[in-house]
């Protein structure tokens, strides 16, 4: 029984599985980036790279989930991408506003 299951798992290892693993690795790496950044600044803080890794990993995983036709995964990644993009938008809007205020004196 276990041998059959293992054989089935190994049969599913292909380029799409590699894409899925890569997307998961990119997505998971954001936590390592956040941890290192927080240790560096000595407080809990989310760096900009965290959001870029979230978007990149989310897009790769969304592509993978569309390929495997998993609606739960598709909806989860789609909604997450909206949140990550919104956070990037808010960060850049705040930075533009601060730059404008600084230039105005």
C-alpha cells in the first residue's frame, strides 16, 4: 500500500511539480527575510522584500494551482495576491506622500 502511494507520488514529479515546489520555496522564503530583517532592526517589522516575495510566490503558486485545476488553491492564492499588491500600493503611496512633504519643506 505504501509502495503504491510512493510510486504514485513519484509519477507526479514533473516540470509542473517543480514549478509548484519553486513557488512554495519563494513564498516560504519571505518568512526568513522577515526574521532576518527583524533581528537586524531589533524589532518586529515587515520589510518591503517580504511583499515582493509574497507577490512572486503567490503568482507562481496561482499559475500552478490553475494548472492542477484546484479551485480552493486558486481562490486562496488570488485573494492573497490582492492583499500583497494592496500592501505594496499603500507603502509606495506613503513614500510618495513623505517625499512630497519633505520637498515642500
